[in-house]
C-alpha cells in the first residue's frame, strides 16, 4: 500500500522544472511562522551534540512531558515523529480488527494492514463529515476483545472535531469490552480550547487508551521530527523495553525543553491562526464552486464542484495544494489546503479567482 502525503514541494517543483523557492506549498499543514528564535539558537548552540550518542533512556525528556501534562503516572514513548508510533503500536497489539474513520489519515490503515489486521471503516458523510456517539457505538458492536479503535481528533483531512465528552463515552464502552483505544491528537495544540477536546487529562482512568501527539506541525520541525505517545496502557512500557536504542536524535532532544516552554511562540501562533483561518475560510466561501468545511485548526477541507483539475491549474501558477483523491471515501473533487501567511493566502485567493473566473464560475 502506497500512501501519498503533502509536503513534497521540492520534488514537485523539480518535476515541473522550477526551483522550490518559487512555489508556495499549501499541501503540508506546517506552522508558517517557522522555527522560533529560541529553538533556532539552541539548535545552533547544540550542533556539537551530534558528535555524541544521545541518551538511550530519554528519561529527562519523558519527565518533562509528564510535567507538561501534569501527570507523573504516564508512560511516555518518544518517537522520530508521530507516524512511526502507529507502526510500533500495530506491531505490538496485532489486533484482529481495526476500526477507523473514513476518510482519515491513511498511515493507520497501512501500519495495521502490514500486521494482517482487518480494517473496518466508519464512514463520515458530507457536508459535515462528523460522527455521532450512537453511530460509532453501533460500529464498535462488530469488534471483540483485543481489537483496536483509532480516532483522529481533529480528523485529518476534514478538520472535524469530537468533544472530549463523546470520546469518554466511547472510551468507557471500549474499556468494558477490553478493546484498545488510540487517539491521534497531532493537530490539537492548534486549538485555543484544547481542554474541551483532548483525552490526555483522562488517561489515568483508561488502561486501554493511548494518545499520540506530534510536535512537528505546531513547531514547524517536520525535518527534525519529534512525536510521542502517552498513557498507562501496558503496551507503551513493552515497546520502550524492546525498541532499538537511539531512536531520537540529539538535536530533537535538545529542542524538546525549549519548545515546551516557548510561550511567546505558542501565543503568536494561536493569534496568527485565528486571524488567518477566518480570513481564508470566509474568502474561500465566496467562490460559488467551492463547498468549504469550517476549519478547526490550521488546514481547510473543501469540495470543488467545477470541471477543472484544480490541483493541476494551481500547479501551473506555482501553488501546491493537497488532493484528497487517495483518501478512502473521497473523490478527486476534494482538496485540503494549509492556512499560511496573509501574503501567501492572498496569493492563493487571487490565483483561484483567475482560474475560477471570479466569484462565479
């Protein structure tokens, strides 16, 4: 199974015979503020650390994350980005069945499919692409002890959100049935009211639950890579004990304490996002051929109802967007774009106006 991702700007630019510096990449949901001043400085100051082996245990960093989340009972599993964690969890849990949303991040399916797991889908339907507790509980009735439910919240690519109260209802049912519960919160730190949606504060009450977090999107470090899983689920300790040493590089370990306490950057990011997310959403809605889902975080999901190949048209104008054609339960008329700077967002909107013929196509 081959999974397509956004963020291939350099490769696509070379394919089109152009320099990647001349393109605007809306296909990857990375914070456009870039690397913070404090993180840049610590990376420069720590460059000689690459001549040393990193700490195998990562105990200091795990304790930092426990303090960050206010829970000393959590097992922490650090990772070179979040995506590898799904493969490690699949290899360890080896469930007979996995229930996921559809559409959702495709790496879940790939990771568990490689372990011989049967993949079940809970289909999300237009226009809102949300799920209900009743509907998901009905799908869970197909599962048995040892199976896995994996939910992305906010969901990628739709951006749809589930309140933590709904997640707790699902979690209680799964715990009663001895079904594993994995929650991917890769984009949740882009929410100003994160506590209304995050499962992390409740992990001590759910021995069957695991939350996966990414630090690469919010802090703009996809090339450095850093993610983690947390919970009291026994499989986390099992993975920590058996995994290969030196799985996290020295610079990523130096970055962690800096980004966790960088309140200025966090505040600046949320301020930027609130302003630009609303601007881009309202502007996209003015195009009659675009059916735009209200965004929750730093990307916007929409359907194009016209007859053009919108991605190809934008390619010709040096702009990359993410086609969602390879997501299950979606077709080639669905797209996802990142929220970027005002200048870049305005450039996208002007180009769309030229392609679509103004506000009416």
